[in-house]
């Protein structure tokens, strides 16, 4: 019948047009094939792919029925308000700040020690970090003497620490200058006495008009000039979550004199709906609380 032939011709043309412009793998080659054997081969490949797709879809549906967790990638805007600014901790590699040693130096001189022995005593605070370091007997005796007089190692480290006012020279937040004492506070870490910047401390000392939300540009965050002059020639900087503590396995940046660098933080925001959060971690198949 003419109607059937016209319908068949239309379907063939539409199918050819679809196959020609389709981006599904294999469909274009089915249209382009010049022989019936090539048509048949690509038809079998397409049919097998569709069957595999249906099989995998059925498996996913069965898993969803048993464990109803749906994971999606959110592409909507995520406000910077929800991204906390990390802690920035600057540590001097020297455990002894020489201007703070006068009291102990005078005490050791009164006990009969010479300048060379006293210098070795102060060097021991840094050299003890080395694996094969063995202190001289008189250095051990000096430590024991001071401990008997009430100067424990912890007290000595606190006495010899370098003040934050000497480490930080200039501090800016969002391109606005601030007193460094309002931004950095002393902190005892596993690597020694350091100076740390974190938003909670900054909020306690800055005025109410301060914008505590960082931006994407380098001028919209923390900018600090560090006095890197020490006997070892550099300080170290850590960037981490302010709720955590510095550990020996944390990576650090070496701050050398007359150098400039940027630290860019990239954030991945992972969150789940309240229904997913209500599921136990074993049911979510995820170790993140979010």
C-alpha cells in the first residue's frame, strides 16, 4: 500500500538521520557501514551494549532497594561562609631565642661553667632532634642542675621561646592591616613553641566591623610578613584545621629570608541529606560523617 511505503520510507530516513547525529558509541558506525555484514556486526554490538546497560541498571536498582542511598554531585553555588578558614601556624626552628637566655646564663656562670660549655648547653635544645645526638656529660649535668633548681625542660622551653611579636612583622586580613598580636597567639606544639592564626582567636580581638569571611583572591585572605632571621636561617609554616593539632607527619613550608610565596587552599564540599545522615555508617558505606 502507498501509505505503508511512505511510512516505511519516513521511518528509514528518520532512523538514518538519528544514527548519523547520535553520539552513542556504535550507532554512527551502524549508519556509516557500507555492507550488510558491517550493518549486522554493529547491530549486534549495539544490542549487546543495550543488554549490558539494562543488566547493570537492574543491578543498581536492586542495590538501591536493599540500601536506599542516592549519591549526586551538587553543581549549585556553595557559599564561602560555609568554608572555614584554616589555622596558619608559624614555628621557629630554633628552640632557644638568645635574648631570653640571660637569666639562665648568669646562673650557669655562677655555677662555674664557661662560655663554650654554656653554648653547647643551648645548642643541645636543637641538636636533641637529631637521631644520633649524644650530649656531653657536662651538658647532662647542667640539665640536671637546672631541674633540681626548679627549671624543668618545659619551663626552660617556655623561657627561651621566641615571642610572636618578633616572628610576625606585618599582618593583613583582606588587605587591611591589623596588629599582629590581635591575629597570632603563642601555641605549644609537638615541634616547639609557635605562633598561630585562627578565626576564633581573631574574632575575640578584632572589632565588630571586620569581615571574617575569606574570598577567592589573594587580597581577600591572610597576608603576613615573617621575620625569618634565626641561627638556622628559616622558620616553618603549617596550614591545617584549627580544631586539630600539629603532628610529626604533617607537611610544612620552609620560610627562608627574602622569599615570597602563596598558599592556595582548594576545598571539596561533601554533604548529604538528613535522611542519609540518619543512616548508620555501615548502611551508608561511607566513613565520612557528612
